[in-house]
């Protein structure tokens, strides 16, 4: 399920000297958090990322694919938790 969430969130990719970077759609990320009642800080904790990394993604900045996947995975786990509970 996290791959589906990730596909919905990715708005762009770029290659740089540091490797592949991913931009998440800020509106989609904000909506996903709002639907689950999560702040960006809570999402960061759930995704095992720093709050600045999640804030960067929420502003439309480029993050690593690994960070993008962790965000999508945390949101996916939250969705499953809501579906089951």
C-alpha cells in the first residue's frame, strides 16, 4: 500500500550530483496528514525522519527517495490503522 501512497504523493524527480531526488506534492502531503489528524512533527516521528526533512517535503523541496518512501510508508500504516480500528 505504501507504493500506492508514494505514487500519489510524488510530483517530480530530479538527478543531481548527490543522486536521485524526489519532490512530493505539498498539497497531497498536507491532505494526507490532515485526514489522519497528524502534524508534520508526528509524521516525522512515525516515519523515523527528522522534522526538518518532513517540513522540507511539505514545502515542496526535494528529498531522497528513501525519505519519500518512509513518509509514504508511515502514512500507509496510519491508513491501515484507521481502516482496522
